[in-house]
C-alpha cells in the first residue's frame, strides 16, 4: 500500500483502539465514595456510533446542515473514565469536548489520561446532571449513551431538557435506552437476580449470587420447554458478560425501559423532534420481508419503528433528536453519499464462492455473512477490504470501480443504491468529507 494510503489509516478507528488502551492502563489510587460506579467502574467501552462524524452523516442524510465535526463542540453525559470521548479528542484536535459524570473516581481517572497525553481540547467535570443549566452554553453534539434507562423519570426529563437547552440550533443529540418488548424477557432474569441478592450487601456477594441463581432455576425448573429455552438463552448472555456490565446494566436499582413510542412522546413534550437512528436499518425494517413493508406502508416513521420493535423483540435503541426548527426529509437523501468517505464497518474476509452458484461471493464480518453476485459491488467491497481500516472517498471508489468494467454501464445512482444498502445493514460506514 502506498505511503499516502497508510497515512489514511490514522483515522479515528485506529485512535479509538489506542486511546481506549491508554485509559485502561491508568488506574489512580483513589478512595471509594460509596457510589456504585466508584465501587465498580463501568466497562471501558468506545462507541463508534456516537462519534460526531456518524451523527453528522445521519443528520445530513435527512436534510439538516449540522455543524462540521472538525471544529464542533461535544458534551457527553455520563462519560465514565472518558474511554469514549478521549479518542474523539485525539481524532478531532480542533474540536472541543466536555465530559461529565457523577462518579468522582471515574472523572479523576479521565483527568489523569488527559494530563498524561497533554490534551487541551477536552475537559472533564464531576457533577450531578441535575445541576447543568444554560450557563454551560450550547454544544453541537450531545451524547447520552448509558444513562437514560438507569435513572429515575425526573433525571430522564432533565436529560431531555439539556438536549433542548444546551443543544445548538443545528445540533444533534444521541440518546440510548433500553426498550420493550425486548426487556420484558430480560426483566425476568433481572427480577430473579435482584430477589436472590436481597440479603447481600457487597458488590462481590451480589455478583456471585446473581450468577448462581439462573443455572439453578434452569436445572431444576419444571416448566414448558419454551420457557426453559428462553431462560437458557438469557442465562448464556449473562454468563459471558463481564462483572461491571452485569452489575450496572442488570443489578442497578434503577432500570426503566420504555417502548419506542413512549420515548418519542417524551421527546415531543420537550419541543424536540425525532431525527432517526444511528443504525439506519432499524428505521426501515431491515431485513424484514416485502410483505411486512407492504403492511407498514403509509404509517409514520414512529409507528413503523414500533411495529419493527415488536417484530424483532428489540431491547435497545440509539435514537437521534434535534430541534423542531429543523425541516427534515421523510427519507434519506442518498445523493449525500457523493461527498462522503467510505470504509468497512468491521474487519471483513472473503469466503469461498457458493458451491451452488459460483457467481455468488460470500463475505464475513462481525455483522454477519453477506452474499454479493454483482461484479461491480464485489470489486468495490474487495477494494475496501484491501484498504481496511483505511477509507476512500465515494468518488474515488466509484471511478475506480467504473474503470474496472469499461464495457458495462454503471450509473452513479445504481452504485449509490448498492453502497447505501450495505450502510443500512451495518456492513459499511460513511462520513462527510470536506
């Protein structure tokens, strides 16, 4: 690969991994203050879907003109140790970042990393979200990834108030939350674990107790096969979960899922509006059958989204909201892709051709297995595999693919549709290029 191509590998994906590792290695000796997140810190996660570039791209697809990410301002509510925000500060040195969290220990840990890395464009504050007001100013992007479902209703309302009060005119806010109907079944195991934990005080005792009750129930239950299968599947998820995730996502006192339609009702009451999802496929019912789409036709995006949640038993959403002054497209403007940068969402390998159809190529990533029979699209995907984790502009990818098939017509609209489908199923990522 040419040197210029190698330089492109320094995009935010690589920095996310590097900065996340740095955060994990720094562990200052701080006394616990009794809060659950000081006793057991939240896992060191990065969330690519929360990157301002992602939010900017989705907003642009729906007709907004969000602030350019290169010089934007970002507020993260519940930033923990900064493992999500710090990589963004590395990636966007001319942007400004602010992280807040109620855990003093986690904030101190974030500050140590910032000091060690001499970052000047990011600041962390130990504060109760309820104390954030208009004196904090406005931010172009607000991220609330792991708070909304784990706080009381009054704090949920405050989060929405912050999105109304502290979001710039053309800004975008991301709010993630647990949803029904998926959490109806998850609440079965949560309730069982909480009940079994009622006599234990320490976090270690509670975790050990929680992990023991589900295997006991499954082994000794006399119930219908369907119920036993359900508990077994849920238990397998818990078995693989790390302690910090189990403790905070399932054993916290507050865990308040809601239906998608209920969340949107609260958004509307705050004079905000629903923009979309970081996962576009969530909005358009991928990969449901044509029969489902025929029935859903004519319903609002919220009505369709609620039915899609019922169909797939969804338990988590990553929703975007904005001010009502923004006039949104009902469907994404795919032509935006012409000025986008393209890359694979995950490391992808090409499998052997389908034995029954040699023209069909199979590709595998963490997203799943993708089958492609269109030569031009296969070439484009193979090009992205060679570049990974690097990227390429849409125009460069289009011209390179077009030149590979000089005898075949390749309208740009067809190429856009092909790549947009891969975006919807999370196989590709795009962001705006300036």
